[in-house]
C-alpha cells in the first residue's frame, strides 16, 4: 500500500483529490488536517483492494483473528452488538456483510465485504452530499441478483478464496 496516509496535520499528500460539499455548486470543502482518534486515513481504491486481498490470507491476521474481528461483540449484560473490532456486521440487503463507512468534509467512503458471495465493494467519493448506503445498495444489486441495481464508480472485487 503506497498511497495510504494517516490524516495528520501538515502532511502534504501527493495527488490528493479536492473534496466538495454541494452536488450542484461543487463548493470546496474545508480541509481537516488533524489526527483523528477513530483512525482516519487517506487512501485509494487500489490500496484498499490490496488490503482486501491480504485479508483473505494469513499474512497479517490469522484465521482466528479474522473470525474474532468479524464476530459481533458480546456486551457485559450478555447481549451482542453487531460490531466487531471496527467493522459493522449487520446483514445488508439480506446478505452477510462486513463493512465500514467513513467520511470527513468533502469525502465519503465505503468498504463492504460479502464473505458468502466472495464479493468486496469499495468506493471513495470526493463529494460530501452523498448517501453511501444507497450507492452500496445499488452496487450490491449489480453483483448479487436478489438486490436492487443502480450504477456508481468504485472497485468491485471477486475474491478467489
């Protein structure tokens, strides 16, 4: 991953896209050059595709670690919550889903894995005025017949495992 950076103050990122706040007037979004506790970072679809590929191997995380990471957390009262080590684990369009969305002024992102379908959808947008879940629903529908369909840009990856 050669094009992924922490969102740290003062870091000049080569070829960084400008973020926009308004679909109709494309107002430049303010820059938030600061460290973010949730782990904000800047990346590209190709770098995130590399990350997705390594998540299908034991090179960085063991099978046991991945299983734990993608298992809903057990709360102190015995109930579970559909979140596992930074990933949302709720079904999406009736499909098992492991996903994380993100954003900052002028940008929206989605990284969604459908392990049973061996499908990953990643998209990065430099526009604030976007609903990433509507785009995810449409893109999922293009590749999983039981879902709705609509077009958008991003990376669609079929896992070979």
